[in-house]
């Protein structure tokens, strides 16, 4: 099974070095690179993407994730066209509510309706350019919005097959409401990858992230996990969980293990759910982002 794995760039190098992650990702064989659109980084994501486009030849490039609150619809349309001029056929927009970015500026995230309206207007502006506009979703409403109106969906719902299938059904419901063929909607699944020298260490490393996702009760992941594991319902901190429940929670949210184990689990997940397009967040305990990317990528594409 051929995997299409794109990766999120968590580096924040100076502009002259900002494409280093993308260059390495392309060399390893990854299909694309997303960069965060967060005001607190002090850098403009589209400038970074343009620099990466000039230094690469194959990979898809996209903001991961932008929003219609910190940027206007007109600005997003113009920026996408500018990126397209140097990354023809490999430019994508992904829009979400903008939780982290808008919070930094003291604003509220985009509502589902605001996001739908923004995507409609941007799609109209980009018609004929080949630039696809995805919606990033983790709640039922946002996932359905993606199926309803977007060119594709970036679903951040963890890696448990039951949760993933529940999320996909929300996308399909949105597609049916819009009179679209559900199977025609491209879906990229978010793939949190937490690696360490042992499985146990990687579980401990990923547990705070998994628990923070559980606490966001409007999200599909939280709703399904709390129904499957009642012991999670009343936990106020991950330290309240038994070791067994902590492991179950974490492995439902993230791919964990050594680089070899993480690669094997990625392939296993793809086989279980019959899905091959992922956008991965790759981390390794005590290791810089590019080195973590190399460790994972070599096991995915060049296993010994």
C-alpha cells in the first residue's frame, strides 16, 4: 500500500533557513509540507512557503492551518495565487477556526458558518487556478462543513479506527447534504507521531497531548473515547488515569514507539482503515524536528 504522507513543519528558523525542513522532507520522499500560520512566530507563513517552493520541486505546500479571522478572504486568495506562481500544481490552502492564532490576538475562532462562507468566497476567487481549499476539522460541525463545501478535509481526530470512521461519516453526511458524492471528497487524516527510544517512553511523551485532546469535549475524538472508556469521563488530569487507561487513550490519539515501531504502526493503520493520505506531526523525545523527521522518514521509505 503506497502511503501519501505530508508533514507539518514545526521549525521556526530565520527566513534564509526556513526551507530546510521542506528540502529534507522532499529528499526523504514525503508528499508535502505544511507550515503553521501563527502570529506569535513573528514570520509570515506565505513568505516561508514561497521560499520553500523556490528550494523544492515536487512536494505540495500549504499553510497548516490558516484562518479567515487573522487574515481576510481577499488576502488569503491573493497569497494563494502568489504561492501558486512559484509552486504551480503544488499549492493548497487549509482553513480552520484558528484557535491558537486568533487567541494570540485576543479574538474568537471562526464559527462554522464563517468558515463555510470564507471557503465559498475563496474557492470562487481561485476558480481555474487548480488550488484546492481544504477545511481543517475535529468536531462534527467542522467535519460536516468540509464535506459540504470544501475541496477536501484535513481531519484531526486521532488514529483509533472507530474514531476515524465516525469522523469520516460526518464528512460524508456533509457531502450528502450538499448533493456531493461522499467518496469524491479528498480526506487527509492528521497523524500525530510521538517517538522515543522505547514504546513506554513514547507513550509518556504523548500522554499530555492525548489528554488535552480528550478535554476538548466537542471534538469527535473526545466524544467517542469517553463512550468507549467510561473511566476517562471524570479524569481532571492525565495523572488521574490508570496506566492501562493512559495507554489506551494515548494509542487512540497518536502513533507511538521507536521510529521503526512508528513506521510499522503507520502502515498498519492505513491497512486497517483503508486510507493512505496523512498529514503527520512528527516528534521525537529529545531530538530536533529535522532529525525526528529523518528518523521517521527513513523507516517509512527506506526500511532496513
